[in-house]
């Protein structure tokens, strides 16, 4: 059975199973981040009731849906699972796929030793014994599965990336970009991923006519743009962001916070943040903008008087 194309109108149902410790919980979390509805440790004998009949008389499948189960699931029997899945696969109103997460016994032993957890099938015997017993139990499902991913040589991030590459097309989620302006005199933003210091630009604060204004006023913007360093610096920062944002998205980073700072957080940083938000919108992004210190106390209290 091949994976459905994005144009397939049928609801997608993904059964996620595998060896304990191979990464099922991580896989389900990634799917949830990608927009899937996820259910873990679901009693597999209720699968038909959850999905409902082909005439829509019962069940409420929303696409896409991922259902996790393993050898600990109540009433688990691999052969019965396969028989149930065979019937569901024949239905024309859904597309059902089975994903099996595998891992070598040696690596599973290492993971259990590292986390100091007991293998559920090896309470009074070495972990290797429980892993071997589970592997034998799960082998029919492994042979039946449409997709098998071995996580033996995977880090947690490797598995997340593999899941995003294979299943991200089902419900693509854009990275949320936030642009913040702030004043260094009032501290750094605690969650900024990228910080750009705009204090190299000529400060409008020292112009008495501009001091009470902000970077949202045209006069302040004109003043900042007249600085010979502004245009080239702005273009380089913009190009850097346009290079990095797709890379962040490819790594599954859900939120990217870009901060621009100046001394008081009212002039240079505000103007640059507004301009950068416009540039990113022109490039197809939808950034939110937040001016942290725009309404803070008078700037001369932190920048001083001329």
C-alpha cells in the first residue's frame, strides 16, 4: 500500500505501533505538532467503533488521525489486530496505513539502562529477555506494516525529522514568526532566537523634535533611513532571515522570535522591526509584531538628556 497524495480526499488513519522504547511516543508528539489528531494506548478492539462504518452510521474520523498502541495495550493480540486492519483497509472511504517503529535489542537495552526503567515484559528478568519476548510477539505486525522505521541509529531529533519528512505533507504547519522591538536598558527579551543590536544607527533621541515621537512616526523613520549604514545592514539582516526561516521550518521549529534592540526601545528598534515585518510579509510570511518598550517611561530617563 503506498502513501496517499495530498490531493486524496479520504480521511487518513495511521496506526502507530512497534517495540517499546523504539520511539512511539515521540512519533505521536510530532504528528500532533503537524496537526494530526492523536490517540495513544487505544484499545485496538474498539478501532472499528472509533472509525465507524463505511456508510457513516457511527464514528467521527477527522483527517488525519493517528492511533498508537503496543504490547501493553489492553487485549493486545497481533494476529487479531491484523485481521481487524485487513477489513478496514478494504474500505473505500478511508486510507489506513500501519507504521511500525523497530530498534535493535542492544540499543533498546541501552535506552532502558539509561532511563533506569524496567521493561514491562521483564519485571523479574533482564531487560534483554523481555525485549526478545516482545520482538517475537510483535513480529507478525512488523511483517504486516506498510512502513517500518528503524530507530536504532536515531537520536530523538532524527526520528522527529523522519516523521516530519514522511507525514508533514498531510497537515503542513507554517513556522510562527514574531518580531519584537526592545530597549537594552530594560533587559534582553528572554525568548528571542535572533537578536540584532541597532544601536550603531544615529539615535533620533538626540533630536529634540523627534524625542517624543516613536519609530512608528514617519519623521523618525526618515531620520533612521538617512543613516548611511541603515540600508545595507537592513538588507543583509533581511536576507539572513529569509535564508534561516526555511531552515528553522525544516527542523520543525514551531516558533521563531526575532528581536531588534536599541537603547530605549522606542525609535531605531521600533522602526527596524516594522520595516522587517513588512519585508517578511512581502516574502510570504505572516509575522506578528510586538513593541515591548514603546509605552515605557520617558526615554530620557534611560538615555539621558542632551
